[in-house]
C-alpha cells in the first residue's frame, strides 16, 4: 500500500509540474521600475490569424503592433516592434514578472511586471479625485546640473484623463498619456525602446513645475508657464552647410554592401530627400511612417528619398539587419544606406560639410541641380497635433518648389 501511495504521489507531482501556464488575451497594465519610480503603460495580448499571439502597445491613440511574441511553458517573450529590445516575463496567474532588456546593451535590464484586466494607467477613474486642470500650451525649460533646454508642452485634460506631448528643437516626446490625481499630473509613455515618466504640479494657475525620468538613469527637473504664443527656434536654421559648400557628397553602402553616391545616374535631375535616421529612434520611426506612403504616392514626380542609417553598433551586418527588419515592418519602399553609428559627433564626421548633426532625424532637401536647399532638424510627429500638420504642409511646399525649379 505504501508503495502504491508513493507511486501515485510521484505521478501527481510529475503531472502537475508538466502543466503549462496560460497567457490571457485582453488588456494588461504593465509597470517598469525606473530610478525608484513606477512607469505604467498598457498593452493588449491578442490571438493572431495563425492561432499564435501578438501584442499591441498603447500610448494615447497610438497602437504599436508587436508581432514577434513567443509563449512557451510559463515564459513570455515579446520583441518590441522595430527596436532591438524585448520584454521577457514569467506568467503567474493574472500577473507577469520579468525584465525589459536591450539586446545591444546586455547590462540594461529594467524590472517589469504586469497585471491582467487593468485598463487604467495611473489610477482607476472611479477612485480619482481631481482638483486641478492642466490643459494648455506651455513654454518649458528643462534643466539639470549640466545644461538647460527649451520645449513646448501641449497638454489636454478631460476630467481626470490627460494626454499630450513635449515639442523640442530636436524632436518630440511622442504620445504621452496619464491622469491628474488630486493636484498632480502624471504622464508616461513606453514605445518599446524609450521610457518616459513625467510628474507635474501647478504652483500657480499659469505655471508648472515637475520632474522627468528618462529610462534607467537620466532625470531632469523642468518648469513651464502658459504661453499660447510660445515658439522654438526655426527648425530650418539649426543645421546648415559650412561656408564654401553647396552640396552633400558621400559614398555609403546600401543594405547589400553596394556603394551609393548622389552622383549616381538614378539621382540626376531629381529632387532628393536625405533622411538622417536610426532604427533605435522613435521620432525617426514616426518620420518614416510619414515618408513611406508619401514616397509611394509621389515617386513618379521625380523625387527620391535616401535614408542614411546610423545604428547602435559599428558593424555592417548588425546595422543592415536592423534596417532590413524596419523596412519590412513599416513597408518602406525607398532605399537606406549604412552611414555610421548613432553618435552626433561621429555622424557629423561622415558628413563634414554640415556644421553639425544636431538631431535624429534630420531631413535634407536637395534640388535637381544637386545643391542643398533646406535642412530641417528634428521631426514634429503625429503626437504633437498642429505641429505635425505644419510639418507636412511645409514638407510638401518645399518639394513642390524644388520640382518647379529648372536646373541650370
């Protein structure tokens, strides 16, 4: 009898240990632990057409599809869109516990957890008490012990829900989403590569003060004041050709290793747009989402776009594979070249005719005569509302003017 009981117990233990966990489809609330703070974000787990799993990151109205999701045993691995990063977690009932990791930086590991069925970001609306309204356009200054920088904050609040973005001279903070809890505004965003957390108070009805956590180590204080007329430096004044230069010249390999120059026959008598770009750069991703369908609709007019990719590693194979993946996911029809690494100073060395490379992305407009006509630093993406509309209008205006020119 004792032998039978022991055998039965062993069988039960083996059976229980062989059971796999289940990952529930539906909405989840994730949290990254950065610098002692909790950065919340939301995502959905859905079933794809083949019966496998996908996930969708939520940031305000943005939806980023993660179509490389693996679930085996009790382990979940989500590759984060076009970025060289992933979330890996263990499923424990309605919870996930794991890490946010960067492949190109193995030491970068951020604790991650998630709870199924929670569709709020910072606080359940039913539990929220709102005493302030932060809606407005603010002139902002970020500052830390090293430097200061200017920005414009755009905040929209409805009851306790809030969304917005920060526009800077080098880009924007994309889709921020959050809540006003009592008298404090909380905003966050996680796009798969960059993690942003803002905490904001209102010292007076027309001023703001707060903190900004950027990823694992960076932090800045900032302040702002209401100003409907706030402006940033002209984006077409920051990057320019050094005296004595009229053209951009380079020879960079395409994704198959073949050298490409602007003097190649396919670019002659055409308007050419150069996109200084990186697959690690969310603003570059936003610009690419605009440029890809625009090029498809306008390439017959005598326009070419070339992406100059500056990647995380000085390794052609690594860089080209990252760009190939991005092109496939975003369905990009124009060409990319591997130009260097994602360091502003080193990028400037590859294009010595520029005063400097201020930002990724930077967009360079070249006329049919081969001369540089305009350089736009940064990108105002769809999360910035009217600034995005103004960018698109200006982009088309420049292209139309350059197409109308007759080269000498």
